[in-house]
């Protein structure tokens, strides 16, 4: 969040990152579909970690999707030299990771050995839902011996970049690599967001929820503030001042549903409006109903539904003006102040406060649809 009440976040001036590989317009579309399969495989694996089932099939789906994209870029484009060079003299920092994925996929395809995460897993969670954190398993020597020499040479990258590493983190790194290859490869949904992302928030965990999210915590905070919030729009329900700083609060909507509240400084909300995000104001209490029972996976709390389209009863805000604290009709001021304090109470560690903020800002609490 901005460090000063009247200092908005600095918008990034960078355009789309420079592609490492040039692709023709005819090549982009099929490659983007392959990237979409890869993105969905990562989101599917992550979803499976909350179901307590066998993670092996999801891992193997990811391996096939990742290697398919690798092969298309290696053999299917008209000018593959720049891509191949990422594994040679101009070796990319993630080249070993892509080679490691190829190693694991070749085992799954050519050897009678089941490629799956290790049985040594960590289970994290509680009332907000359990999730398995698994690591890549080791590959026995007798399995490596059955591989072709070309694949055997990829054993070292596997052991250095995958073996023993948490699976979702490595999958996200693969997605970041292909976005580096060309930002045009990223498959996006109707809202312009990466298909399959952000991932659901896991309370207490700082693993990235989005492929674009920086790994450095300080950079992640900047990134969160500079990008538009997730969801379609936000309905402001009131304003409250804490420690001299005014905040607006309300609900983020996806279609007619809200899975998450939001909290922003007035400055941040106005910045969001300036970069094209929609904030609304209307009588929310008179136009919503409880919809929690429709989403049994929404562990984070109540889900509300607008009885009609949100824009039919809420009007667009062009700018939020500073004013005395206010709370909309039917709004419980005490409860909402507590919601605001989960992000603003300086007695709590910053990392603890940032977890809810990141999830709310990304709208990373929407269960799979």
C-alpha cells in the first residue's frame, strides 16, 4: 500500500516485456492454446492438492503440456534458432528447469515407472481448508539406466532443479519461463487475466499465487499495488479512518457474486480508478443475499450474491473524495472496521497483514467454477 496517505503508487512505465523469441502471427495462436493447456494443468494440480487425492495424474498432465510446448517451439516454428539458443550459448536461467521437465516427461512416456510427487508431503491448513505441499520424487538409478543417452544427460538438471523441490513453485517457474520466451504466449480469459489464475490463497503461506508475482516480498507488494484489482468491479460500502489514514471498504464482485471484501486507502482506490478499474456505490444491503451454500469450497467465509446485475443498482464512481467516515445503509460498522484492521493493525507482523491483502487484491479467494 502507499506509504503516505496522499502519495499514490507509481505506475509502471514499462510496456510489454521484450520477447526472447520472435513468432509470426500464424504461430502465436496454436502456441497460445498449448500455453493455455499448460496453465490449466498448473491450476488443476494446485486444486488437486486441496482434495487429498492422488497427485500423480495432475503432475503427469503438467509434464505432457510443458513438453508439448517445448517441442512446438523447438521443432514447429519457422525460426526456432533463437529458442534453441536459450539452451545453448545464450542459456536462459531456467533452461535447466525445462530440461528437467523433459527428463521427467520422457520417463513417464518411455519407461515403466510411475512419475509422481514424493510420498514425503506437508499438510497445511485448518478451518480455512487443508492443502498438500508435495515435492518432486527422486528417480532410481535403474530407471535412468533404461533411458536413451540423450535423456540420461538431463538427469543432472532434474536433480538440481526439481528433485526435492515443492511442485507448485517449480510449475510456476516453468510458466514464467514461457512468458519470458514471448508474452504473447500467455493464454488469457475474458477479463484479460491469465487463464487459471490467480491460485486460491492459502492462509499463512507466501508462495506466489500468480505467475507474474515477484518472488521478493517487497517487490510483490509493489506489484500488487500497481496492477488492477481482480474481479469485475468493487462496490464501496463505507469509509473508516484508522491512525489518521482514510480507508474505503466493500465487496469485490465477479459477475453477480462476491467472494471477498476489499480494503483500500482512498489514494489507492483513486489510483485504481485512474488505471481503468471500476468502483461503484449503491445500497448493497438492499440488493444482495447470502449465497454461501452454493459454493461449498469457499472456505474463506460468506459468499454474497447480487439479486440482479450489480450495475442495475450501483453507479460508477469517477473519483472518491475524502470526507468524514461513513457507512452505507444496513452496513455493520463495527464488523467492517475489524475487516479493515486485518490489513492495517500495525501490532500485527507485516507479513501477516499482507496475506489477506494479497488475496483480496488479487481476488484470489474465488473457488473453481
